[in-house]
């Protein structure tokens, strides 16, 4: 795996591209591209890696990924099972504000939207409270053509630019500085961890994926992810545990702990609370209140 530099093919008679996909799982390579993307996850769940951060995702969620931000929508392991009948469905809008659209964003009326785009380099998730409105607009843009499509697209950006609930996907200080060889290294480590988090991972075996000594790997990993190796693995394990807890498996927290790679309930409870701010039981109760 490498951080693939993508070029999104935009037809000569379009300034934006709307892409609908139905696939058995999400694209498996960490990648980046000059275009900003707004992705509506209609169906599918997994972990989003964006810059130096990770987030769980599921159906009925919408994300904006900034230009050249390394990212990967990683499907849950169940999607890769040989007998899996699962699928993912997405609608994505790609646009490059420095390409054909640069003249539009230079207009004085677009000053607020242009500033919003510049401040959204680290991406964000659309708040749940705005989901229906934004999803409706994305659908309208998908169906429309010509000037109507462009008009709806501007309306979408304007709505997002005044939304007070947007929170960055990646840390505010994150900037892309990895070369492609470095990207290959860190992506292979991501991939290995996310496929083996349920096992007793050792620093030595993961360092081998990057062809580094354990000591050199710790420095390298912290530099490129802003996380220690242990904290990164724990975040992945807790993310997976959160998904299992809210999917109705909270009746046996011990099984969840062991299936996500923790070797004791005490350690699981401690790590879970340190990352989420709540115990597993409190997390479930809090989630239940939000969906009532």
C-alpha cells in the first residue's frame, strides 16, 4: 500500500463530478487527491483514517475530505469475508477550487465560501442535525444538470459554510508532508494493525511491516501520526468495541473486550474510559438516550 496521488477525471463540460458507487467494500488504499470530496455514506460501516486521526463511520453520514488530505474509508473486516453479501453505497461530489472553479471562488459574493474552503483543509463530518438537509441537496445535485447543478452546488457550500457544528476530522496543525515512500510505509502499518487488532500485537512485529527497528519505528510512527503505537492500537480497538456495543452486543462486555484484542476486562474498562470519557456501560446508556 502507498498514499496514492489520485487524479479525479473531470469531464471537459463539467466543473464538478458526482460519483455514485455500489461496491462490496470501500477502496482499500490510503490515498489523496487535489480535489475536495463530499462523501455521503448511504450504506456501510468501518473506520475512517483522515490525516493523523481516525473515526468510526456508518450509513447515513456525510463527510468532507480536504484537498490532498490522506484518507481511507476502511470497511469492517466482515466485508472481506469470502461469503460476505455486504455492500457499500456512496455518493461523492468532487471539486477543485483552484481549477475551473477558481474564477467562481474569486467573486466577491463568494468570499465567505472561499474562506470556509480554506479553513476546511482537515475535513469534517456533517452534524447529524444537518444530515437530512445536506443529503437532500446532494441528491438534488446528483439529479440536476448544467447551470441548475452548479447553482445547487453553490447552495450546498453556502449551507456548510454557516454550519456551526462542524468539527475537524484531523488535528488543526496537521499538514501533509509525507513522501510517497513514507506513505507506503505508514499505510502498510495501518493496514496491518487494522487487520490484526484483535490479536496480541507486538511492537516488534508491527515494526517489521515498516522495515524498522522497534526504537526507530516508535519515533517514526509518532512523527507521522501524532500518536504512540500503543495509543493508536487502543483507539482502533475501542472504536471497534464502540460499534459492537451500540449494535446490541452490550450484554456481554467481556466478550467484546476479548474480541477487540484486550487481554483483561480491567484493562479494557480503563482504556475505554480514557479514550471515550465513559465506561462501556455509560457509553451504551448515553447512546440509547440519543436515539430515543
